[in-house]
C-alpha cells in the first residue's frame, strides 16, 4: 500500500469534513445515552458518506451521477431539516410542565433517525464531491480503493470523536440544555451556506 496515497487520502478527508464534527456532536448530543440512538447516528453517517463516495466514483468514471449544477441545491436538505427541527423545538417549548417532567426519551426513539443523519451528511458533502472526483479520476483502481478504505476508516474516527465530544460532562450538559436550539441554527446555516456559495437560485 502506497503510504503517500494513504497520507493524501487522510489529509483530504480531514480537511473536507472538519465542519461535520460539530454536526455529529449535536446529533450524538440528541441521542444522549441511548445505544440505539448512537447506532442510528453512526449508520446514518455511513449511509450519507457512502452516497458521497458513490457519487464521486461515478463522477470520476464519467457517469455524472450528480450534475455539477445540481450540487448547490443539496443545501435544501439541511435547510428543510433545520426548519423542521426549529418548528419541533418551538412546539415542545410550548408543552406543559407536566410533559417536561417525563423522561426525555420516554415512548419515543432517542435522537435523530438514520435517514435524517444521512440526508444532512450527503447535503453537507456537496463540496466533498467536488474535491473527490478529480482525485479519484487521477488515481488508478488500487489508488481509488485506498481512498475509499481510508475515508471509511475516517468516518469511524469522526464518529468516535463526535461521540467523545458530545459525552464530555460540561459539553453534554450544554447540548442537553441548548442542543434543541443549536441544531436548527446549525442546519439552517449549513443549508444557506451551501445554497449561497453554490449560486443556487441566482444567489
């Protein structure tokens, strides 16, 4: 295995996924101590990143799975999810005090769903596709395999780091208190940034 390619792949993954760390920490914060909730976040992250890899590989092979002009409109996904999360937070804020005295996750799955995490990961990875396609196109089959393996290991490391951050007592307390506000703000911000930077709707 070419260590140079491994280093290049690791560096590329880190640079293109720095912003994903905050989102992962927020998702893990929503999941709380629920093992099933944590599992859904991890599976959703892998599902979303797998879609990014497939789109990048297809683009590198010339299939053009995602037209370049369509990538900025992926920002609509986190934007819509952020509005939905904000509406849910406002609705829950208006519930009675008796409801707040119930266990936080009683009767409902803890944290976000797999598809919700996957959608945000895919939308937030629009820029990743633009970086990965030329790198994959310049690599041979073995080099592309190295990229994919390193990236998938990187997702595991990112998930572990995001979970570690979210479970630190001080951070966990802050996420528990303010996460329902931070999540919509972050998602709407990501969506708006993707749309504006991509020039969607003539922005």
